[in-house]
C-alpha cells in the first residue's frame, strides 16, 4: 500500500493493477486509491506450501508435488490475466509469485521484490536460480538481502537495494492511542507502570517465546505491563505459532497478570503510541524489520534484534538498543530501558529523527520508480 500510494502520487497518469491471491483489506484499500484489483485465488495446496521451516526430504517433496499440479494451470490463468492488462512491467512481490511469474508474457520485464534471505530457504535457493532468466531485475529491502540474492542468484540478475519506507504521517508521536488493556481484557494500571509491546505476525521466528521468557525474568525486578500485539495471517503450513500457543506459554510462566494479547490491530501506530517500549525479538536474521522503523517513527524506545536489516540505519544506544536474540541479552536490555525514563525519552527523540532521515516512503517510491524506468527502458 505504501508503494501504491507514492507511485500514484508521483506518477498519477500511470495505470496501476494489483493481482492478489485472496480477498481482504488490501484489495479494498487499493481500490480506494483508484487501483485496478483482480483477485485470483491460490489453490489450497499452493497456499499451504512453503519452505521457511522446511528441510529437504520426502515431506517437502510431497507437498511441492501436490502444489505443482494446480500451480501449472494457475500460472496459465495468471498469464491470461496479465495479457488482458498488457503491462509494461510486472512487479512480483513474493517468492511464490516469483516462481509463478514464468506465466507472464515473454515480452514483459519481470521485477522480483525480495523480502527474504533466499539462501536460508532450502527450496527457494534451488528453484529461483533456475528461473532467473525470467527475472529482468530484483529489488531487495536491505543491503544484507541484496548481498544474499547476488550470491544465491550467481550475479546473473541486477539487484537494487531499496530499503522499506513507511508513512511518516501515520507513524508519528502525536495521534490516537489504543486502549491496550481494554482490547486485551486486562484491568487498567496506573501511569507509573511501564508498557512494553512485541508487535509482530505470529511467524514462528518472531521471538514470542524469547520475549515472554525475558519478561518472566524482568517481573522479579520491575513494574510493567506487556502486550503481544498481532494475529495469525499465513496460510502456509507450519509457518506460525497460534494465539493459544502464546496463551499457554504465558500461563506456564505465570505471567497472566503481566501480559495481554490484543490479536490483530488494524492500525499498529495506535498501539505503538500506547507503549513506552517496543520490542523486536526475531530469532532469525530479519530481512528488514518494518516494525522497528514504524516504532522509531512513533518516537518510541525500541529494543531491536541486532540481526535486523533496519539495524543498518541506526546507532546502538542512541536511536535504539540493539540486542542479541536470546533471553539473557533481551532481559538485560529490558532492565536498562524500563528502569530509566530519561533513556526512553532520549531514545524516542533520536529514533524519530532517524526515521525521518531514512524511512520515508517517498524516498522508497522515488527509488522504485527509478528502477521501473531503468528496467522498462532496457527492455525496449
């Protein structure tokens, strides 16, 4: 949506089309921008298959085989849809669509937008290099992802690093604030209690367990209220934990009075403004870490994984506190930030200034449009 909004702003005469594999909030918002949206639903077996947590072997081979049969007619249907649109360029925004872009008309350049480390995915690192001749160029959301793509694709595809951008008017310190206690069903607490939040999808590597165990250690030393903010969003089998899993862990650690679950929040900025500290605790290298940029823009004190792509743009101890993705280091970081209101205020002020410098979606849009122009020009 950020990309659609800025392309619409910078190039109002361009005709924008979005093809999505399921209906939901995105098509509604895109249509409100005047974007043509077409829903082409994934077959169930294709929606469920994924390799983020897979190992090479018979189980993944069986799932891939089951997905391959409906994928072929789906790629053809996608090709027919693109023939009808007659685009100058196809922007593929996910690993499955990178593969399915083989169905795009041969005369049309295809741009892969890379939001993942390809080398860490056992199937993708084998399959995407085989399909690289169908990719005219790629965009990576951090320099680490760009370097990984260049290695994995063998240098055969031009890779442009365009870090993510956000709406700095939506993600800003002043504005509406969500009542997190009411949403999560907890009794209200006083203003002297420090509020800590993990805002993330329920992907298995987002560090929910690390976060909760660090809170258990913290509960002996500080007054706080914490929130797990986010809900399930993936169809891919085995890709995420459930809210029931998180509830069980909270109960096992005796944190029921300390931690609330909000579920999905439509406007995360309203949740961030209700927090004193935002935690990013991913246990795998994070391609970017959009929540880090968003929380910084909201002027919050942020504790972020040292392995996040967004860490390329921040100063440890000045803009954010960088932490290793383990219970011990996160606990130390939490104790430091929770105990020091002046530190939280200083981090928040510096964070907003750094977000304005690096994370503006208009910067992202301008860079992407420049890539679009270069790709189309090279193809004519």
